[in-house]
């Protein structure tokens, strides 16, 4: 029987500034990368090492060494495999497997992934995936739960169930993992106990662990902006703030014929997430929260949010914003936006670090360049909220009360936090996309130079469940095989703000407060999402109807939402 190993989160070459170059062209692991091409005067942090020109491509060996954890295995039992003598089945409710960009034509079911088949051989546990479309999952999650016949394992309970995991537990939907952890999930338990930030995020205020979390091995940025580098160069411009961004957009329309300089959808969230202009230094444009000098705020009733709307109204009147944005809904795979980018219709847009090589692969002549978060002109302050260095994601998995064998389900989940499980989560099974040379992962040439022309990280989605499942997300899997475009973006976006207004993931509400907040916030967000396009298009007058908008927010309970979050923050800060 095979034993699991105490978790060892793999750190070698994980930091952004040790990124290796080239989608389809890799560097020696000891090599540095070239300096980023800059759109603005924003510089990389001074402590970052100097970067050098990347050498000729060759296969890369990723050394799996080091650990952020120092577990004491003698204090914990070991999990042995198989987990059960007779075959068992666990059901798992999740979204269907979808790919983005050039991989969108790939059709796979979760059951097609070799990693789950290999894990079934190891554990003697079969997973029955109850996969539904993204749209159905988002709109029907609570309906699915209310029907009663829900799966043994549930994904994203905290973000999808009204009231989060605390409410789900109090209402009898999920089980408390805490009594089982040391015996049935020793690797997961060790990880939580070895990192204060992870512990704060996983434990409720009552001291319970109700979910398996998804975490990154090192902090890193999530999203930011890209622009047409060829246009910026021809214009001889430097984009550093809102005003210079505006000037660039006008030029892109008048001189280069960009039909849609700015692409956004009905809530304007996708554009704002990368540029901080919707936020105007005040956090997200929904019922998200931020903290200033110990005081909790939400952007929807702030004066700076009104300034954002004024700016967007001006841009819309000037023909800089996609005319049909109010009736264009968020596409999780970005297909509508991407096609317009490839056609040369868009001048600037927000995106995620992972997968931006898709743009380069489909429209290399546009010479995409990373854009710093524009500095706010309203307050003149530095940016504090965007390009957050994420350690923990929204993804989680809970064990439901419908599960007939809770210890088995927990032990099965524990595998993803073992050394072998972390490798499986990020690279897939050994022998598919890579082979081992000692303790080094060596990616195969067909991965490095794949037929789709996409970055390695995106290609590996066909071999492992990272990002769609709870586990440990190795940034080295993303960053060790990055192109120069990704390297530049990572440095420029990270240098654009200080993250001072971000609320720690450790701030959690009790079940009753969380449920109240979720109920109030749902109506407030719906109302705000209705008003935002109207303010921008002029259907509501930003000057004469703003007070009415604020009064409606008050009537709907925005002050109570802030108070609930403030109480949780104060308890955390003590």
C-alpha cells in the first residue's frame, strides 16, 4: 500500500521575478528574463533583481524543492491507500469543463481527465460528476440545494450559497470537518496550522473548518490591463493616468479607426477590474468592501464612484465605449471580447494574467503591452485596491450532509494537499504532460510547443483540475513557463498599487450576519447594476438623480451591510 507524504508546497522558482520566458520557448531554470516593455513610467519595485535577455529555447526542468510548511509528521496519522477495500462512489456537484480562447474547441468531461482516473485506481473511490453549465450553476445553486438530493461534495459553497458556508452548516447542508481533520485529512490540517493566513481563511469565527480551500503557494497578482502596443508606439504616448488613457482612446478611434476602444459588459465590472477607474480608489463597483484607517466602506455610495460614472458618461458620449454594453452580459470565457480584440476593434481591455498569451497567439501584430493601473485624478492619491496579491481564491469544496461516508470523502479530498496531489493538481498524472527526473518535473516538448500556440499554463488545463477544484495552486506552474508578455504584465501590474485598502481574508462573519448581509447585498447589487448603465448612457441624470439613488441604497440597507462588515473587521483586528 502506498502512503501519502506530508504536504510540501513547492516553492522553487515560484516568485514572479524568477519567471522563465517564452510560450513555446523555455529557459534554463537558473536564467533570468528580459526587462519589461513599459507603457508608462511605473517601474518595478526597487528590490527586484535585474533581468537579463532570455537564452535560446530548450525544455525546462522545474525543481520541486523547499516548503513553506514545517509539519511534524510524527504527531499525525498517515493516510494509506487504497482508502477502502471495496469500490465506493462519491458524487460531486460542479460546473461543466470549459476552455477559453484557442482551446474553446476542445470538448472534455471531467471524467475524461486522467488525473481522476488515476486517483480512482489509487484510492478505490469513483467520482460521479454532476456537472452543469456555468449559467445554470450560477442561477440555480440554491434551488439545487433546496431540492434536497444534492451531491456528496459541493464546490464553491461559500461564494454560491446564500449566507456562505456558515449558513450552509447551520441549515444542515454541509458537515463540520474539524473533528475529522487530524485523522482523515492530516496533510490539509498541517497546511492550515502551519500558515496563519490560511488558518484565518479556513476557520470560522466559531473555530470550525467547514471547507477545503484553494490556495496559492506564493502571493501574486490576478488581473490588469493590456493595450495595443503598436498604436501606443506610433502615437509616441505614455499612459500613466486617467487623462492620458483618455487621450489614447480618442486617438485610437480617430487615427486608427477603433470602433470600440473600450469594451465592457452591462455591469462594467470586467473593465473596472483591471484599471481601477470604476473604483476610483474605493474598491469594487459592487457590494464589496475595503478599509480606510480602520473604517469599512463600500464604493456604491461614495463620491468617487459618482466621479467614475461621470467619466464613463463622457467616454460613452464620445463613442469610446462599446455602444451595446448595457445589453451585453458577462462571458466567463471572454469570447465576445476576444474576437473583437483579434479583429483590431479594441484599444484597451482588462484581463487575467493567465492566458494572455492567447492574444499574442491570435494577433501578434498588435504587440500587446501591459498597462499600469491609471492613477486616480479625483483624489490624487495612489491606488490602493487593485492588482491584489492573492493567496486564497474563492474556490472551495464542502462535504454535504447527504454523504454516507464522511471520513472517506474527507480523506479523498486530503489527497490534493499531499506532495503527490499538489503535483497532480498542477501538472496532471506523471507520464502525460511531463516526466520526473528525480524530484524535477520536466514538461514534454508537445506541451512547450503545443499545437494551439497557447501558453503552457493554459494548455495544462487539459491534464489537471487546477482552478476548478480545491487544492494548492503552484504559481510556478504559471510563472515558470510564462512568455515575456506575462512577465511584463506581472511586474507592471504589481507595481501599480500598494494594496493598503484590502481587507484580510481572515475577516469572517458569523452565520446570521453573513446571511443577513447576503440577502441585503443581493438587492443592492441588483439595483446598482440597473442604475450604472443608465447613468452612463444618460437615461438617469448623474447630477439630478444621484441623491435619489443614494436614498434608495439607504432604504435597501447599505448602512446595515457596512455595520455588519465593520463588526467582523473589528473582531478580527483585536
